[in-house]
């Protein structure tokens, strides 16, 4: 009896050790499989299931498709894998700029989160007479913002080169490159500047919240504020920052059906709103 119990115990212990060994061996395999699912299989599946996404040029470009083809090349430059599959975002941006230009709405343009400069180039190409303020570290996401955010990213992610962005977007008295961590770089904006178009693409809670607090009261009534990644589900900090800030504001965000869930609002007239 004792011998049988001992043998059973030994068998159980051997099984436990074997199971633990197999588990330790399979752990990196499971991790690799998960990464393949997230970063390889799902993007391919998304691409296959969205082959018709933004397949046709909008009707408004009838007769003007040469111009949009030129802008589309600029949009895709250096980022064909992402921007090439997100022409809906390009079409919304170009239509918005056309509307602001047609209405002659006063104000500068601004972007927080420039990266390679594709959207910045579009903004400058379509409205070269407007001041364009471009905010970015040009060295990737800063540690203090990343560690305070639950997003799936890393310190230094989305790094770019200021010199390369300058070459691509251009130089001139109307283009203001504001390198550094926002909102510290907000001091580079003269106090009397107002904005007709603000494009936020900074991925994280802290800069998004700071940007809304800075730009919102400085926007021209009728101006457009775009929050990229708002309803993508991948950047919860962006959603939280926008929801918190707009909770007591008269405007609401309207979803844009682009690849990464942008949303936008038109700034209403508010006599009580003053820059801070």
C-alpha cells in the first residue's frame, strides 16, 4: 500500500515537472503566435477585407482628379503601407481645407504629432498663405507621456527627423517648426494667434489633453478640430482625454470613417471662452 502511494506520488511529481517544462517551452511559442496574430495575420486580414475601402475618388473631384492625384502621392510618400490604405482620411482633410479656404475663415493651421510630415505637407500645399504651426519632438514619444498612458506603445516610438520633415514639408516664413515636448512648446505661439484648423495626432492622453486645453479656446468660431485615433480602440488615452475635456463643452465629436478612427468638431462661438 505504501509502495503504491509512493509510486503514485512519484508519477504525479514527474507529471507536474513535465507539465511545467512543456509550459515553459511553449510560453515563447504562445507569445510568438500572439504577436503573429496581432502584427501579421490581423493586418493582412484587415487589408483583404477592406480591398474596396476608399476605392473610388469622391464625386467632388470630378474634373479635378489631377490635383487630388498629386496630393495623394504626397500623402502616400514614405508611408504607403499605412496612408496608402487610408485615403478616406486624406479626402476628409482636403475637403475640410477646401471648405475653410472657400469660406475665408481666418486663422492659422496647426498639427500636434507631425511624424513624417504627410498631413502637414497637404495642409501647406492647400493653404500656403496661412501660418502653419507644427509641434513634435521629432525624436519619438517622450518617456513621461508613455509611462503615464496605458496605450500599447514604447518610448521613442514614431520617431522622425526634423531635417527630413523640413525637406519634405518645406521652409518659409509661414511654417513654424516647434520641436520639443508639448505643452512646453506652446509658448512658441504668439498670444494673438487664432486657429482655423487643428489636427491632433499624438496618440497619448497627456499631450492630447494639453492640446485640447491650449487650442480649443484659441480656435476661430467655425474652425475645425480633428482628433485622430479617437475611436480606433487602440489608443484609449486619446479617447479619455477628449471625453474628459469635452464633457462640459457645447460641441460633440463626429466620427470620421477612416482607418484609425478620427473624429472632428466644429468650434462654436463662445463668448465666455478665453485663452489660458
